[in-house]
C-alpha cells in the first residue's frame, strides 16, 4: 500500500517541484520503488520536466479529466515501468469552481483527491504530490490525501516563512477536517549560488519542528538543475552524478524516516 507524501511550503519558488520530481526519480532508479507522481499544480512544471526527460511531447489526459470523471486511472501516464505520472495542465485552475459545483460540503470538497486515490494506492510504494504554493483547494486536497508531508525549508535566509505558515495550517486542517498527516521531515534547500546552510535558520527549524525532524542531508544549490530544465534529467557525466547524489542522499534519509514511522505506527 502506497505511502503518500506531499511537498509542503506556502512560499513560492522554494524548490518544492524540483524536490518532488527528483525524489520520485531517485526512489525509482536508486531504491527500486514503484512511484506515482501527481502534479497538482496547474503550472504543470513537474509534468513538463518528466515529459521532457521521457521525450513525451504531448500530455493527453491530465488530472482534471480524472477529477471530472471520478476516475484517475485513465489519466496515469506510464513514463517508465516503475515511474508513473498524473500530469496537470492549465485547465486544472478551474478545480475550485468544479469542486463547489460538485459537492455541497467543505469536507467533501477537500477530500476528493483522497477518495480518488483509494483504488490506486495498492499499485504503488510511494505517491508523491507536488502542489502550488497557495493555501487553496489544491493544497487542501493534497493535505487530506497525504500520509506525510516533507516540509521544504528555504535555508539560506533568516526566515522560516512559508514553513511556519504550513505547520499552523496543518493544525487547522487537523482540527477542522480531521486531516491525519504526519511531518516526515524538514528538508533544507539552498537556492542561492554559493550559499551555505544558514545555521541559525536550521537551529530555529529544529526548535520549531524538533531536532530529529530536520533532515541531516540538505539540497544545495545545483546549477545542473537548470540544464535539466532544458534537456530533461540526464545521467551522463560527473556533474549529473553529483546532482543526483544530493537527491539520492536526501531520498534515502526520507525513506528511512518513513519506514521508521510506519514501524512505530504498527505498535501503537
Ligand atoms: N537545488 C537547487 N539549485 C538551484 N536551483 C534550484 C534548486 N532547486 C530549485 N531550483 C530553481 O529554483 C526555481 C524554483 O524551483 P521550483 O520550481 O522547484 O520551486 P517551487 O517551490 O516548486 O516553486 P512554485 O512555488 O512556483 O511551485 C526553479 O527555477 C528551479 O530550477
Ligand atoms: Mg512548484
């Protein structure tokens, strides 16, 4: 049965999409997992990167069709045997209107993705969800559907903005809709060239989330990701391998954390 993970932060451009795609990629290629990546962002950045990598030029069925027909199975694109994608496109921006017309109650509106994933979960080891950086029906649905959140922390600034909001909002969702989501960890990501991990940000993150919850591995600034935006993900030279290694280390730590939570959960 798949464990579902959403990448969380209510701030734009902190690396959520890159971490979603690369975590999915390394889970499949390094750790032998079967993974479904769900693009919940109408911008479709995760879909574009995966499609480019696989040489797919046109994405036909997208997630919104699945929401409209009540069946996500037909929207699953088998990129590789163990890497599947539910792509998004701009039409998905109409999700809120659709949900309000289909469902009367808020709980039904926010729980629709969870409902649609039920028959699919048994087919995967992990389901990863990439969301837009807004507090919206998109992120609400992802939160309700997810077992875990990996909080993406922009680590070079003296600010936890975005991750703090995210955590208060998790609590709100738990209180109001019984969302049952566990913080799998907090992953520091550095987006500025040459930036180092800002110790004080990481310290504050540890205070806020607990020492053990901040991942020891972090995602450093990787110029190579820009090249991959153009060429798709490659693994040809040492720069490629260095970039992969950064994500492999973080992914391994994440998998271990989740396995640990799952073990602990069995004896509760
Ligand atoms: N580790 C990294 N090193 C260098 N650049 C990065 C890294 N991670 C992400 N980027 C770049 O930063 C930008 C934002 O990344 P990304 O799209 O993953 O963020 P996001 O949080 O998903 O953004 P949004 O909130 O718009 O969905 C992109 O241009 C991406 O190429
Ligand atoms: Mg994104």
